[in-house]
C-alpha cells in the first residue's frame, strides 16, 4: 500500500461510487496524500452496508442509503440504483465547479490546482446519463489518469 507522506499541494478530491466500487475507492483513498481534501460519496442499499474507511482527515466520506430516499421514478418505493449518487454528483459539481468555471465550448477551464475525480456506479442508467452530460465539460480537468475511471 502506498504511503500518504508524499509532498503534494493539497489535492482536491471527488470520489463517487456504489458498494461494488468499494475496493477501488479504498485503493484511491490509500494513494491520497495527507493534505488532500474533498468528498467521497458511496451509494448503498441501507446502513448495514457502511464500513469504516481510512481517508485523509480532510476527506469526508458520505454514505447514501437508497432506502432513506424516495425515488423520482414512480412507483419505486425508494431511490433506484445510482439515483441518490447522481444527485450528490450534480450537487458537488454545482458547488465546486459552477457554470462560470466552464469555457466558451462548455469544457472546464484549466486549473492550477490538482483535482482527482473518480466516478463509479457503472451499472446505473442515472450515472451513465449524468456522465454523458459531464464528459465534454471534464476534458480540461487536471486528473491523474491512473486514478480516473470513465464509464463505458
């Protein structure tokens, strides 16, 4: 496992996935330097799926239990796979990468600050639709290729 005692300038992190992505998320978290900051969202069915994760102190892990959220898709009793996570991703992007940060062609303006972004939950139609909208905007994003996952 890699050491977190590397010299970096506060990497900003955004990681989103579901329970199937847990081992990949743990791997990415293990590679982060101690001064990284940001957010991890993990969609799960219910609270019984929560497990302790080792993350840098300024990286917050938020668990999104589907059974605690109503679905926008009727007649589902609770959120569909990827629905809660898609909402969290959209909210994070609205806060950290607002529309003013995008260039004339809709791509993200280049930044001097490193951003590590990893999006999983590959089996979800909600995430696939969101990713299709976001992909052109992420072309200018500074990301580490070995830490970035693209849906296919």
